[in-house]
C-alpha cells in the first residue's frame, strides 16, 4: 500500500497531508524549511503498525498560507483540530525541529490529545535554549545565522528568493553529517516546495516565532513564567550527537525531571536525524510507540 495525498479542514485552514496505514493515529510534524517529505523514510515503515498522517504545516507546500497564525499556540491548535477532524480522540505525536517545538507545546496545551510523544532534535524550551545558546556562544551565532537574518523586516524575503539554492545547500549539505542522506533530487524537491506562492512569507513568520526577541526578553526577566509541570504523555527524546545547528546540550541542560522516560543519542548524526539515520530512528520509534 503506497501513501495517499489528502486535504482536510482544521482550525479554519485547509491542511494538505500524506497518509499511509491503519490503526492507532500517528502524526509526524516537520521542521523549518521542510514539508511532509522529510518523513519519507518513516511513512512506509511506521505504517505497518499505525495510521500515519504527515501534514504540511500551515504555510508550507500545499497547505493554506494565511497571513497569520504561525505562533506555537495556533500551530498546536491546528494539530489538535486535525486529530479531531480525522475522527480520533488522541494520537501519538512525533515532531522534529520546529515540529518538535509544536509537539512539546501540544502535549502541554492539549494533554488529553497526546497518547505518546517523541521529539527529535528539539529542546523542550525551544525559545530559551536557542536564545541562551546564541547569547552565550559565538559559534552558536554562526550556526544559526539564517534564523538571525530572518528577523530583519523586509529584506529576508528578497534574499531567500535570490539565494534559496545556496541556503538549502548550507542547511542540507554543509550541515549534514551523513552526506549521502541528501541527493540533488532531494534538494530539488525541497526547493520546489519552498518556491510555491506564499510559502516564503509564511516561512518567515514561522522563523520569527521560533526565534522571538520579545520571548527572549520576557524569559530572561521572568523565567518562572514557563510551566514546569510534568508532561502527562510518556516521552521519547532523540538527538544527533553531532548536531551542528542546535547544541545537544540544549535539551539536557534544561530540567526534564521524571517526565522523560527515554533519551536516545545517535552517534555520527546531525540535525536532520530522521533523514540521516532513518533505520535507527525507525527502530527507536517502533519500540517506544508499540
């Protein structure tokens, strides 16, 4: 059985998604600069046991691209509504990168909707870990220059359009540890998805919410505003030991208390963990979710 492309209305936006399999619902959430295709290695494998649904987040690829709604709470509500519209009460949630930040937030805002939670390459406190890393390390600034550049009003949209190929080369070739993970054909598909009308403005809004200077200031002044209550969902965290975009210490330096039941670090692997080490990720996910 091959995967199918479908559309669904959720939280007042139409989301495009790819699905395969049957049984308990499993939703996979992609990160910045990506789309459903980043889970291509997981779809056929995980669909042996689950109904796998991989949406394009709002603003990406073939999903609606409204002018607003790119904050974590709205994006989490999108996924909560998606679960409901698919006819389920809850789902297993797996997120990577910005999709991981959405997954963390979803599990806290809608705990009854999340059965089990798996997060890849994403600190639990995305804003805090990212901004603290940038404020404390010049190396971290160099790694995340693309996120900092995207904070400049007006200029980035033109820059991204003119330099999209170079940016994708930086992200998916220079920052990849296992170089064979991304072929030119893969890069062409990513570029085509990002060049669709309305995607780049939406991407900029995603990026600005993922690195929000106002949140940085508020969290620095009043870190107690962050919820420290344990997560209700059993949780798996996976990390590439050689992640060049987000320091692996970011996730472990924050208080995880007893909410994290499993932590897995994959050697010789970078940020794009499910694409660089698909077999390892698939095995860990099946073992945890089953």
